[in-house]
C-alpha cells in the first residue's frame, strides 16, 4: 500500500468518528442520563449521572434513579419529598413553547422570545 494513503476505516472501529453511531455517543468518561420532567411533579433522573452542588462537590444520590425537586418546597433538596402535591405545584412535562437553539442567539437589537432586548 502506498504511504500517502491511509487504510480504509473499518466500519465497526470505534475510533472512526465519522461513523454516526460513534459520533452521536457521548465520550465514555462522561455521565449519560435521561431526565424526565413529570407533570406537576419532580424531574426524574435515570442512568449514569453525577450530581454536584454549586461548589462542585459531589452529592451522593444513593441510587441510579432519583427525583429532583422542581417546586422549591422540598425539605430534602435537591431531592423531591412529595411536598409539591400539598403546595399545589403545577407545571407541564414539556416546555410551554419550543426553544430551538437558533432562536437563543438573536440578531443585535432584535427582541427575544421573552420580550427583552439584548444589551447593546
């Protein structure tokens, strides 16, 4: 084989980052999880995740599935203790409106979706 050509990548080779299966996977050293907002309830986190406080200190969740408080009333924050039911917390399980990434970056001087103008 000539030295100016690289060998063809083997389709199942994990080093081939052009393979869509590999490109769409997170790096092996990063946590992977599913976060599900429950209607009128907590965020359910399932999978391999790391929970840290604002100082970067790890919070031991004690399990691979946890419920995180969304109502702000839990006595065991960041975990849910069911207080949202008594507090009358209401929130959908999906955003009330889509927030595509392209709309997060507004043109200068143009109002954002929430009616605020970006600083000039």
